[in-house]
């Protein structure tokens, strides 16, 4: 083996990124059609070779796709270049990604009501998803922006109440308050590749108004579940929070 070949063999190719896209480059004259990658402890599912750039014809850019549930960490292996091979190191980063069904929750609620519903959660990432015992998010009626600006521009300000005060006061009227969301029971983290049905309880504030439409989102690491709420009139006393532990 020539000294140049030994240097090539000793120099590891490094790729990094999420399981769905680990980027790397190979220097030198390489037959892109002969390129292949194998990693220990990680299943390589796809290899994509990108067109060579005119300003760097001796550089091959590529990306590999490993199994989506591959845990974060460093994986070693070999990149086969046809006539010779090189060691490769893949640094897989965390990729929190949880999908929900339905993709958007559509609910009806009155002021201070408690609504219970179910959500199917699938962990399509490579790290566990923690389910908190309780969390909160805000609701807002999107039409309030237009109305608040109209009010601020058409109402005559006073020294005590400036236009910005009028704007903010009007916006506050369209705020649907905090929603307190709690899963039924205690749940261990949702593992990568796992699908689980969650029964959740949503407790609404006294700021929900009938005939108004509110939007919000339940946000967790890797999860964003949009929620649309149509305000309705009172439907009796709210369910006691103690029913969901």
C-alpha cells in the first residue's frame, strides 16, 4: 500500500446530524456510484450522493439515513469507496419528534369547564418523550388583533389612556386564559418507536366566551399539538379536577 493510500485509510470520514440526515464529505477522486456505508450498532437505510460542485470537483458530498429510533451517540464503521475504504464516524444527535392523532384537537368548551379527550401519540424520534403530570398553555382569539388595532386607531386617546393602552386592553379581552392539561394517571416516558393512547383532561379558565373561537397549542419537547376551541354557553358545573389523577 502506498503512503498516500495509508494516509487515506487513517483519516476517518465524519458525518453528523439527526438519524434522518447525517451529512459528510469524501475528498479525492471517488466513483460516487461505488460509495457505500456500514455502521456498527446503527442500521443504514439510505445513502444519498449529491451532485459535485464545480468549485470543488474532488469533493463528494453525501448523506446517510439510519433507523429513526437510533439513539444519540457516536457510531463507527466503514465507508467503501470501491478501490479502497475509509473508517467513518457518525455522530447522531437527539431528534425529539412525536406525532399525534388527531393532528389538531377540535373542542367545545365553556368558561371554567373541564373537557376530557384522547390523543394517540407516536414517538417517531430517537429520544424518550416525557409526559408531565400537568402543564399549561394559553388560548387566544385571533380576530382580536384586527379589532384591537381598529379600537386603538379609532378611539380618541387621553393623557390617562394612550393608544397603546387601548390596544393592549382590547387584546386582553380576546385572551382565552390559561388551559391546564393533565393526563389520566402517571405515564412513563414514551419510548422511540412506541405508540400510546393518552386520555387527557383540559381545564379552561373563566375567560372563555361563548361564540368565540380560540387557538392554542400543547407544547412538549418534540411535540406541538395545535388546539382549536369554540366557546359555548355554560353547560352545568365543571367536573372536579380530582377525577383525573
